[in-house]
């Protein structure tokens, strides 16, 4: 598990912090930010797909 965490922390970017504990905290914060970005993007895409070709038929009937 420690090896996976080290690889994940390196994938998030440059190692910051003066010691390993501080670097781990920074990696956790970056992980939380990444997760919020992903959740936001999924919500935006889901909303776009949900309203794709969404036609309000009551307005088109009033135009006739």
C-alpha cells in the first residue's frame, strides 16, 4: 500500500513539504481537489446529456 501511495503522490505533482508527513498532507489535499474536479465534471456532463434534445412542447404548441 505504501508503494501505491508513493506512486499516487508522485503522479499528483512535485513533492512539496519539508518532511514526509507534510508531503503526505499536501498529497491528500491534492487528491481531494482532484476528486471534487471529477465529481463536478461528471455532474456537468450528466446535466448536458440529460437535457440533450430537450424540447419544451408546450412552447412549440403556443407558436402554432
